[in-house]
C-alpha cells in the first residue's frame, strides 16, 4: 500500500536550487510516480504534506489519481501530474482510434498527403476549389479548417450525418465557382466520436461533464433502423408496405426532413447493425459511408459535365471522420475512397494506394 510507505512531499529547497541539484520534492515526486505506476490498479491512498496544507492522493475509479486538498475539500491535480495524465489519455485515445479503424490518419497527415497527390496529378492549390459534404456537427469544422489552410474557403454540400443533401443542384453551383481552368476536391463522409474512455460513438465535448452521442444523427438513424427490424426493406432506402406507417419516416416532413432521409437511406444496411451494440457502433459509420458513397457518385455522374474546361478534374475523397476529445488530441480520417475523375466521369487515377 502506498500509504504504508509514509510518503512525504517536501517543498523545493532554496539551497538545492542554488546548487542546481534536484530538490527533495522532485526526487520524492519522481519516486511517487514510479510507485503510482506499480500500484495503479490497487485501491489505496497516500498522504502528502507541505508547510501550508495536507493533501491526500486518492485513486479514481478509472485508475487515475487526483489530489484532495483537505483545507478546501476540492480535488487538485498538480501541473506535472496533469500533463502526465493528459499524455496518457492522448495515447490511449490514439491507440483506440488506430485499433478500431486501422488505416486512419491524423488531419495533418491527410492534408499533406492530399496536397502531394493532387499536385502530382496537376491540381494546384490556387485553382482547386474545395467542396465538402460533412455533418452539421461543429466538431467537423476542424477538418474543413485544416484543408482550408491549403485550398482556401470551402463550398458546403452536406447535411446531417454527412449526406450530400445539396444534391445535383449544389454540385452544379460549386462547379460554376471553380477558377478558370481549375478543378475541384470533394471531401465527404460520416463521422464518429471516440471519448476519453474509448467508447466508440461518444465524445467529450467542451463545457460538458459527460460524453454524449457523436454522431447524434447517426445514432438516431440506427435506432430507427432497429425499430424496423424484421420488416422488409427495398433497395433505395424506402420501407415496403410491410413497415407500419408509425415507423416509416415521412419524406415530406419538412420539420425534420434530413433526419427522415438519413434513417431511410440507412435501412438497406440494417443487417450490418445487428447484434452487440458496441460492435454496431463501430460498424455504423462504415455503413453510412457506403450509403453516402453511392449517393455522391450518382450526383457526380449526373453533374460532372458542369466542371468546365478540357482539363477540368474532380478529385473525390471519401471516408470516415474520427473526432477525439480535447485540444491535445488530433482528429483522424479513415480514407475509404480517393479517385480522380474527368468531367466525363472517367476514372483517371485511384489515389488511395
């Protein structure tokens, strides 16, 4: 037990500072960190003393430690230990991202790779218009900002869950905004959060104590699909007559039209969301991507001719955004499709490899 070791943290000694030696408190704190590491899974507490107050160190439920100031009865996390825990959380979230979605890259890595590959294929930064079809959620603006550092302001085609609700009209309008002789980069896909505890489909948001659903629209759509379990589903997203009117989304319900479409377009993938809810949470954004990928490529096939010029090209980058908590963690992107097409919808190059 840590308490039995009679651990005492001393204040920094002015003499030690003058001599440039490691202070007593630094030595003891370093040893304390070693002890904490070896006892992190045990239920124990350690009392520490300074000249002004006594502080007791308690393990929290998840194995992390906080300091409780007995004068104020408030938890205190020392700066050094706070940084250590921050790094531990950051590494844990990163490992969770990469183990759950192998192939995911940070926003910075993605931006650099996209820039290099498009440049090698004749798309320069000045004449390439960035368009996105990403969910309305504010956490997704980070990727747009990162890509915007290279390609400037973006044209938005997306709505709830990332579906390109702007459709052919939005793509046509975007194409008419491309600089003369230029091309476009269209980035699309759903998103999913991973919180500090490693829960997929959840995210710790700024200013909120508890984590919450991310993507909320996707979670609601998955709930709708489960409510339709056992009912026949026709290709294209609509439920057949065997689905009751009470559970079939009303396509003309303008008060919640986008969410109605999200649920309907997810229905054909219902079998991928069956079984364990945690596994379904991992699969949900992948199923949504397949639905969105089909929709985006149908839009491009109809409106590609609006990209003017003999050399007008369309770069399509599709995948899953992975949102992580806090400012210390980078968001990630799992690329699932990266193609370069002509304005005749010919595939010129597969850039995913």
